[in-house]
C-alpha cells in the first residue's frame, strides 16, 4: 500500500509564494510519474504538474507555466511544488498523486493510481 501525505498549504495574498511537499511511503516496485492536481469548490479536479520520476522531465498545465516548479527527491521519496506569483484562481485543494506502472505511456494527466488527502491553498486578492 502506498501512502502520500501533503504539507505546506495555507493562506497567502496574491503575488506571494507557497511550497507544497508530499512524502511518499509504502511499497512500490515501479513508478513513472508523481504529480499535483487541484480541485476548486464547484469544479472538477484538474491536472497541475507532474514529473517523470526517472529522468525528472516536468509537465505543467498552461495556467501555471512560468510560475510553478515541480521537483522530486528520489532519496527522500518526496515531490514538491514551488508556487510563485500566486493568483486567487490558484485557490484549491491540492492533491499529490503517484502511480505504480511498469509502462509510462498512459495519460497521467487524467489521473494516477495513488492519492493524498489534499492540502488547502487559499490566495486572497
């Protein structure tokens, strides 16, 4: 069983920064991606960013490109999301996710296999 625990959410003003972290534990034999998704009230969950665990290649949704940076620490089994220049529309519950796949050719933006419980990010204007 894989567990993911997010931390780092909070209330900030527009233009400020936050750093989210996710600790991944449990037994995994393979991992292709880890990433972050978010869900605002009344909206569907959406993809934010992902990172290819082996080669570190990032992927971002257009609305956060240039403002958010995803990174991973293989030794610590953590994935982080540095969020700069935050906007009120970034307000949401942010979920960490990862997979347990042998092959990486799946639509990871549509979802992964394991999820954290989420951390709330609120950006005031």
